[in-house]
């Protein structure tokens, strides 16, 4: 709606503005920063391994206990547009680098608080934005020069542990860490894995299977269910009558014509089945449907069929059985067949599951066990995120120290640079440097330690040596000591830091540029309280 608003001219615009609620200038900036602060306040206490959990209660009363920043933000019902915008930033962080959501929200909010202080001192938002952009560019260079390269696969356990440490008790965590590392080493890419839940047992019973598990059963109860070794044909389509794409009208003048139509259809289906029988697969899997007549023919010929398998599963199945996915039975050749080690149907909590073990680990399924739905969901989310982190680590091999070390080193570097910087942006660069300290500070607070004392000590520890190693000094929240994070194995992917800095800077800058907020009147998304204030003015 506002898109139109700005395109209009003169009288039209004035008329439309009357129909909207509006807060402007300083007031708008203040309100927006307040919203960001409130959002950061909601997730602050979850940061780090000593962070606390949040209990989320959905509208229908379901309860979920989690420590995952992204889950909390995704589930919160939030009205303020700026808070919504920051939630989007956090979700992007989660979707692209799988970790660092809480940190991103905290840094964004801190950048805005510090900008507000400068603004009150009379510094224009555009100078602050420029300063922030400059600070960001320098930060990005700095983290690259500070990153350590670890060769393929080494230290994978450490990266996974740092990313996962927040969520679970130590026995469960160790089990998950080894399962995640094993998976990451085998599958190569995250989308080679399917995760499926099997309620019951304990999380430690979760296992990895080379192959695919689907909540499906064969098309007919008379088809063979259990195989050891065999061939599989994978069809990206179906064996049924094609629905016409255009509306056609056929005048039927004689009853025999209907029978003739059906006969023709059956003949076409038989032809397709003949093409399949020629290459004699044990199992046929289709993306679309299979006609009942075709099912009967397949069953008669001893071929077990599964239909309506989603494209992603079909591709995973093709990888794990080293099969080619064919477009139609007419094109099927023996070479297209894949091989499986076994195929069976199992009953899990009353639902039939088709379990097919493949021959290639480029397609795997993780079966998560656990006693209740909330636990299964939490494990699935953590596993999926941390697996993303692990695959990334395997691929790139560039890491940074965690435990607040990187943010502290960055902050110190920017402060030194700001001293030499000629121009009013230097104050904004200092503000940016200060904002980054929110991470070590919050880690200290969440561990029940004095944040000022810890920040001073961390700063002094990093300042005490001139080598690059000093940048690795961070804060181990398990022991409370300040030590070398790389030695301790508290390490993170560089991409997580890159993305967190990039998106929190971009969010802060775009919020600083807003000096006019317009809400359509009577729009239910106007945050409570704001409307009253507007009316008072
Ligand atoms: P985010 O959503 O930002 O990933 P987390 O709650 O996962 O938030 O906390 C991540 C922070 O905790 C990172 O700064 C990471 O370096 C830090 N961290 C993880 N393990 C440790 C540890 N053992 N000691 C100190 N800090 C740690
Ligand atoms: Mg994390």
C-alpha cells in the first residue's frame, strides 16, 4: 500500500497520509531502537552453553522448551515491524549458516543502542551509517586475516561441540557430536541426508542408515515386502492416464465408445509395463501415481511398486542405490537400474515405514529416537543445524575462536583504527567496536560472572602479547577462565561470523535510515501503545 503512497503527488498524497498513522524523525528512530532492544532482551539470557532455556507456549497450549534463538524468534508472536525485520535477519542467519542467531540479534540491537547515543549527541544518522559501513569492511578483513586453516575433517568434533554445546547434557551431547561428525564425514553434502523421527526409545538409540526410510507401503498388500539385495527402477513420473491439459469435449454417440476409450488406455498402460518388465526390476518407485490396472500387472510379474514419492526422496534414493532417474518407462534401460542391499517394511508406532538400504553413502537417513514429540523436534532441529555447520566446516576449513575471543579482538582492532581515523565517522567506528563486546559480556553475565571484570581481564589478556595468538584468548564459560580458545577447541566456522557481522550491520543501517513510520489506520499490526501516543500528539 505504501508503495503507491509515494508514487502519488500533491493532493492525493496529502489525502492518503490523512488515512495513516505516522511517527516521524527522532520519535520514529527511538521507537524502532526500543523494539530492537526488547527483542534482544528476550533472547539475551539464552546465549552460550550456560544460557537458560525458554518455555514457549503456543496458542493451542502446546509447550516447547528450547534454547535455540531461531526457534524462539520464529515462534514468538511479534507485532512491531522492526522486531519482525530483525527476526527475518535471524532466520536468514539460521537458514544460511545454521548458527549464530542469538549473537546476530544481540549485535544488531547493540549497534542501534550505541547509534542512539551518538544521535543524541548531534551526530547525523548518515554519518553513523557511514562509520558502521567502514567498521564492517575493516572487520571483515580482520576476521579473514585472523582465521585459522584446519585441514579437512580435523577438529570437526570441536566445531560441532561448540555449536551444539548449548543444548544438551554431556552424555547426550557426546553421543550427538559423534553421530553428527560421522554423518558429516559420510554424506559430504547436507542434502544427502533425510531425517525421520521414530517415537520411542531414547535419543541415544538414534542411528544412521545408508539408504532411505519413508512412511510408505507398497501399492498392493499382495506385493513382496522383504528383499535382500535387488534392483530398483526409479521413475520421475507415473503410470497412469495423462489428464488432458486442455478442456476437450467429446461427443459420445454409442455406449461402446466408452469401452473403446478404456481399452485404448489399458493398452497404453500395458505397453509401459512391458517396457518395465523387459529390464526386470525387483522394485519400481514412481513420483506420481500408478493406475490400479498397472498395479495388478506389476504384481503379477513379481514387481513391488511404491508410488507418490517426493522428488527429493526420489533423488536421495537414486544416489544411495546409484540409479538413474528416468523420465518414462519407454526410455528405461538395464543400466538405469540401481542396487539395494535390502528392502523391508516396518511398523513404527502403528505406521508402516519402508526401509531401503542402499549401496552408496551419498544418500542416508538419520532415524531419531526419543520419548516425546517436543524432544524429537528439538533434536531434529539441533541435528540439522549442527550438521550444516559440520558440512560447512568440512568444506571450507576456515575457523575463528569462539567464547567472545573474536569479537573482543575485533573490538580492540577497531578501537586502534578509530584513533587514527580522521573524520567524524571515527566516533561511529568506536561505537561499532563497543557493540561487539556484547558477546563476551553476555557470555559472562549468563555464567553468573561479573561482566565488567571479565571484559577488563579479557582485554588485558589479549593486550599482553603482540602475536596473533593473543587474538585467540577468550572466555571458557565451563571453567570461567580466560584462555586460548583454539587450544581449548572452542572454535567456529568463519562463515558464521561473516554472516552475523554482515546482516547485523545491514539491519542497523537500514533501521537508522528510517525517519518516518507510517501505519495504515486501524491496521491491527500497529503495536499497542503507539496508536495512543500518535493520537495524543
Ligand atoms: P547463537 O544463537 O548466537 O549461536 P548460542 O547460544 O549458540 O548463540 O551461543 C553461542 C556463543 O557461545 C558463541 O559466541 C560461542 O563462541 C559461545 N560458546 C560456545 N561454547 C562455549 C564455551 N565452552 N565457552 C565459551 N563460549 C562458548
Ligand atoms: Mg549457537
